[in-house]
C-alpha cells in the first residue's frame, strides 16, 4: 500500500477520524465502531446517511457534523483507506 | 469460547445474520458491514437505532425488519457473539 496513492490520500484525510476510531482503525471506546478492514461500500453509505440525516440517534450527531465537512470524494478516499487497512491489500 | 455459554447462545441467535454478514462475520457483499470483532456497545446501539427507526436509508429497511424481531436480550446476545468472534477472547 506504500505504492498506492489512493491509500496515502485516504490516510491523510482520515487523520480526523483517528481520535475516536483509533490510529489502527480499532476504536478505543465501546460505543464507537472499529473501521479497520470494513467494507468500502458500507462505509460510503454510512457517511452519506449521516450527512443526509438518515442516521439520527444521539450518538449520530457527532458523525453528522463530521460528515458535513466531507465532499463525496473525501468519503470515497477515507472509505477506501479503511477498507484496505489491516487487510492483505495493505501489505502489497 | 467453547466454554462460554453466552458465546454459544449468541451464535445460535446470530444464524439469521449470517446470510448477509457471512458465516465468519465477514460480509460477502460490499454494501453490508463486516461484524467480526466489532464493538459490542456499537452493535447494540445500531440494532436499537434500526428498531426505533433512527436509521432510515434504503439499505436500512432490511435491518429494521430484522431488528423488529429481536428482544433487548437477543440484541445483547448477538452483539456479544460478534464482539468476541475472531478476537483473542474467542480462543480462550
């Protein structure tokens, strides 16, 4: 993944996610999900659902605010990064 | 985990989840999340959010229907199972 520019771009954009979701994509807090190796399509649709307020519980409010700052390309880049993190694809 | 009754109960209740989320908790379909080793607190609150219609996008509808069939104890048991699956705790 060191030679994968998309992975590097995603990692850079994901820095803001790491406070809650962990440096390695394993969240340090039980109410927050691990993102390491998560499916890219699921991550993109989750971010879109926060942005469009289709996820609305108390815990969702922080993620709504985060998603509001992201472009569609940012969502793709961040989701790509986490989908590769910790998988065999990262070692390539 | 072979000696952990909660793990066995959760596994039994999770059978219905496996069609979409994989026998091993790694989903076979990109729009569906992996559940293997996911945080228990996050899984419980996700299920509750589907049940209370605080997750409402197109993809959420299937999960709303699933969550409707679950008691609070079912949610805890299933979430416990996935939180242990694939982790060191499973090997104990």
